[in-house]
């Protein structure tokens, strides 16, 4: 059923949950897993600022690091193809565009991300994707 799974990662624990779900489904179906982090040209947030400072990373290195951590977290065995990429622009638009480009048949996101409004159940990126995606969307809650 699933051949290409797109998981959106922003460095949050919620996205980590999405990565584990996406990795598990990729394993089960032998699907390709594509990990996407979008640089929204906004100031880096909480844990990302700490990461950049503590290891003296450039902005692009921070996004590469988010993807590298996600890849480890996905725990996919050898033989399952994993690709990772950085997008630029509005995160939801980029995630939806990338899903179209790679012909993804499933998009996996976390319910929340790095935003500060803890009372919200769904962040704006996950909400926009749920509204506009043309393929099934899995929202991982943590
Ligand atoms: N810049 C981004 N790049 C890739 N995925 C993202 C990005 N921002 C959010 N996401 C995805 O959307 C999910 C929900 O995040 P978001 O809607 O931004 O919530 P919040 O408002 O709490 O930050 C994240 O767990 C992640 O899967
Ligand atoms: Mg966010």
C-alpha cells in the first residue's frame, strides 16, 4: 500500500514521534522513507538555538543535524531506502510540494512542533497539511 513515505521533521520531540511511526511503516511495507526539514527563514527556536550555540553550528548545519538525528531515530534496517532533504520557504507549502514531487503516498507529521502555545492540540503546520494534502496524513501525538 505505501511505497514512498514523507516525514516532516523540525527537531521537536513531537516530530521524533512522527519519525518513529514513519520508520516503522517504511519497515513494514519496504517503502522508501524521505525525511524533510524546512528552513522557514525564521529565527531559530529554543532547542535549535541551544544546539547551534553549544556546537557552534551554522544554520544549515542545524538543519542537517535535525535530519541526521531523525535518520537514527527512524531505526530503519539496511535495505530500506532513506533520503533526507532540506527545503526552504513556508514549511507546510514546502512539505505539500515535496509530497507531490516525490509522489508520496503518505505524509507523517507530529501534532505539534517547536511552537510555544502548548494549549493547542495541533500546530499550524500540521493543520494546514491536514487541510490541503491530497494523500493520507498520519498525525503522531506525543
Ligand atoms: N520547519 C518544518 N520543517 C519540517 N516539518 C515541520 C516544520 N515545522 C513543523 N513541521 C512538522 O509539523 C509538525 C507540527 O508542527 P507545527 O504545526 O509547527 O506546531 P507548533 O505550532 O507547535 O510549532 C511537526 O511535528 C513536524 O512534523
Ligand atoms: Mg512550528
